C-alpha cells in the first residue's frame, strides 16, 4: 500500500492506496478540472464547489454507464444477427 499526499482546494490530503501515485494524481487533476470549469474564479464556497464537482462527476459516470449499456446491446444484437446468418448458411457448403 502506498501513501501519498495530494492537494485539492488548498488542502493537503493524505491518501493510502493500492493504486499508483500517477493514477491518484490523474483523479485529482480530473476533479480540479471539474472545479475549474464550474467556478474558474473561485467565487463559490469550497463546500459548494466540491459538491457541484461531485455531482458533475457522478453525471459523467452515469452517462458513461448508459453508453456502455447501449454499446453492449448493439453488440448483442449484431452478434445474434451474425449467428443467425451463420446458422442459415452452414447447410449451403
């Protein structure tokens, strides 16, 4: 397990993780980017900004889950179609 310290919202946050330091820093960068999009001039209270960044991140996650479900359904439908075609044509040889 690795221990690292990251900075977010002007706070140093110690993290113990089994993930790489690079991965954790990517996550912090992602959150920092979300906060910069929401309030680039830092007018919002930190807690409000953190909650809005969390909601934005949850929204991204839910949309990505939906996209994956749709892709799986498309793959399933195309696979079934192809399997039917292969089954129809196996007697032609």
